[in-house]
């Protein structure tokens, strides 16, 4: 009987940078993934859990092991069949169309596989960029 890896959370985190317009993928498991369990969509998280120290990240969504998307308006980490008319999990083809779909709640549990996040604040990177800009302007002033 294998107990290795049982109850070990493993997440694929998609980090979006709205300023650059790019996203990257990071895999987190074990003790690095533990602080994310119990968090909800819309909460701010420290970027050091993902490997981006000095950044603040906002949890925007995700999906579970069966591919069901997380919705911010369904509370808890449960699967639920709800009647949808728009938004996450259903895109209506006709005006007024509604459909019952299975979705996942807004809380991160061990069943979640993918978590979507976006960078809200960049602290250290902004300071480093400003430092290089001031160094370049000083060099330009010396040469010019």
C-alpha cells in the first residue's frame, strides 16, 4: 500500500502579468502548496509561495481534477450543479438561455489542480527598474 504523496497538494499555478500582457506556469507541491489551501477567489496572496518574492498576487480562479471551473459566487470547496445564465462555466448561445452545469466552489482544496493568479503589486521589481533608470540617467548626464 502506497502512502507516499497521499494528501499532498500539488497545484499548477498560472501567473498572469497584466502590465506585460504575458502569463507563465509554475508547479507547486508539498509544503509550498499548503498556504494556498483554504484560500478563496479574490484573496490576495504573497508571491513568495509561487517564487515571486515581493509581489502580491490575486487569486482569480482555477479548476479541479475533473476539469470543473471554480466560481466566485459558490461558497466552499464543493461541487455543485447550479443553473447558469452567463459567466464562468457557461456561455449562452441564445438570448435568455440557461443551463444547469456542474461547477466547483470558490475555496481551494486538495481536489483543485490549476489555480489562476494575477500580479497586483510589484514591489522589488519596480524598485530595481527605478534604480537602473536612475543609473542610466546619471550616466547620460555624465556623457552629455
